[in-house]
C-alpha cells in the first residue's frame, strides 16, 4: 500500500515539475532586480501583511527593521531610535490585527563573519510607528516568531540562543499576554536552540519545530549533534514530542513548514550526511503526517 502511495506521489510531483517548467518558460522575459534598501545590509527575513499586498517588513543584519507601503518602491527604517541593537532575526505581523508586530533580534544565519547578537523581542501596536521592549534579552539570536492567527496575545519565539558559548536561554518561549511574560515550553540542552517553528493556521494548537545543536568556534562552525531534532505539539505548544519515524538520524540545521493549503502536509529541509544513504538523507522531503508517522517522498 505504501509503495502505491509513493508511486502516486511521484507521478504528482513529476506533473508539477512539468507545470513549473512551462511557467518558467512563460516568465523568462521577466528579470529580477534589486528593490533596496541599498544601505540596509544583508537580510535573512521578511514578511508581508495579510490582505494588503503593498506592505512588507524586512529585517537586516546591522541595519535594523525596514518597511515599505508601496510594494518595495520606497523603504523607511522604522527601528532607529527604538531598537538598542541592529541585527534582526525575525519579524511577524498578527493576522487578526495588522497593527501588532513582533520583532526578534539577533542574526540567526551563522556565517564566517557575524554581526553583534540581539537583545530580545520588541513589539509595536501601531504598525511600526513606535516600539516597546518585551524581554528575552539573553536569547541573543531569535530565528522565528509565530503568532496565533485569532489571538495576537499568544506568541511563540524560536530562540537559537548564544552562538559562542553554552546557554540555557534558548529553545521555544510562549507568551499568552502579548509578550508581557514568557514561559519556556521546549528546551533540549544548553547547546541546542530552535532554528524554526511553524504553526498550523487552521488549528493553532498544532505546531512543528526544528531544534538545532550548533555553535561557533574561531576555527569551526558546529552544525548538528544529538540535540538536533524535529518536534510536534498538539496542545498549543505546552508539550512536544520528538518525530523520528522516517527521518535521518544525523541532523544539522533544519527548517520545517506546515502547508497552509493542506495542513496534513509538512515540509522539512534537513541538513544531513546523505552520502551514507542517498535515499534517506536527501535534503528535501515531503512528509504526509499521520500522527507522528510519515511517508517520505524524495524530491
């Protein structure tokens, strides 16, 4: 039965790839161009606003937070004078109220030359005109923020934590009062932080997270270890269970996302040693979730 399902999914993927090639051909005259801002620095995160295709926020490494209200034609820095550090790791806009914006500080993409660590979470209730500090200063590097689509006071912060040392200030933090107080709801160890978190927007009680054991030494970037793993919660993030069935044993940095069109489909991008088993350790896997079991389709 599983073989038949895999065969069917492979046919679907092949069909979709053919469709993608046709679309690429039609769009070939279009060319990518930079829309700035040209002094913001590199960026590893951005987000739009539900029901308003012209408004976007972009966090930069060293340049703070920027906003456009005309689809990128013009950008304004909206963090100067409010933020105490300049590198943004995450930004999220509440779907139920676009005036509420949360920002997590600290560059989360490890590289040879890193910017200064962040100083926690900031919140705006007027679409970025003013900001208030909301704590979690010691998390240093925040990779993602997820907001309940119906209740903007329920917020999750994925904290990678300190890069150059061990720290217990990492993992997943939850607030039910708009960031006034925080509770750590998922913690593995002092070397493992949360690299990604994804919420089922049809059922916010269901969440997925990627935990990443990592570190930076003067001569080495450490990516992966026994602390790394993918987790699922079915009770609003209060309890988490590690997912292992059908997944590689060796895991480095990962991302995970639940499909908004079909929440039974969860996509995971996994750094692993695929040379040991090319079938199992391919980086991109589509998982059809049935509880904590999965059917893996290599793409």
